[in-house]
């Protein structure tokens, strides 16, 4: 396969990128000088080596921040007993941008689709349970917020998590809420605007 087709094919693997847009990226790159292309390929080459996953919330962050926990988990001014569960890093970034949530997070790393046979391999459910066990032991948990997009995969993930956490939360005074109300069906948390998110957050139930 020639380089143009190869790179086009690779770009189509990006979320939300179709073949036409992928081709636009390739032609854009062909118009740039070599310095830009080397900078881009180095940034991609070093991305994994320079990043790590937070031991608590599982989000990606730069190794330059020299700690096993990310800056959010290390922030003593945040409410440590409220935990918001999101599907992916981009959702967390968008919620942080809106800025009215001051609790902690957990990043699942994906969704559980309706026909999934091995959900525990699709999302970090075991890591979530470990974290919750620790928080319950430390008496550091009063609310779990399921912040997942309202599409079939999101709703199925909510069901799967609620079911998985049942034994852990039985007889405990810990609220589980979802951002359901105030979100329209199919809404993607990654792209929510400030007002929609603030309303969904205020009306969580
Ligand atoms: Zn963290």
C-alpha cells in the first residue's frame, strides 16, 4: 500500500473520522514542511512513553507530573467522597472545562455494549471495585455519579455497573445517581456544552 492510502486508512481509525476527512488530513500533511512532519511523528512516537495512567482514577496524564496519582486525585481541595464515573478521558476533560464539579473521577476506559460477552475485559470494573472498597473502608464515599452518554451502550454500561456494585453497596448509605435527566437521548458527554452539563448535573437523580 502506498503512503497516501496507508495514512488515510490509519486516520479513518480515529473516532469520528471518515475516509474523506482522513484524506483531507493526508493532503494537509503533504503541504506542510518536513519539520512539522517530524515534530508530529516524534510526538506520536513518545506519547505512550511520556504518559501514564493514574493509580486511582485511571485517567492518562503526563509523566512530567511526578506522582503515581494525577493532579486531580492529589488535589486536597476537591471533595474526595463524591466519585463521578465516566467512560473516557475526553468526557472527563469536558466536564473539567465546564468547571462546576469538584469531586473525584473514575475513567472506565470504554463502554459495555449490549451483546458484550466479557464486560470485565471491556471496562475497568475490577479496578473500580477495588477503589470503591478502599473508599468505603476509609469512610470516604457518599455519592457515586454515573456520567455516561445516553445511548444504548451508555445505558447498558449503567445497568452493568449498578448490578456489579450491588453487593458492595448493600446496606450502605451511599447514593448512586445518574446524569440522565437534562440530557437528550444520544447526547455525548464529550461534546456537551456548559449549560446542558450544568443542568444535567443539578438534576441528577
Ligand atoms: Zn487520578
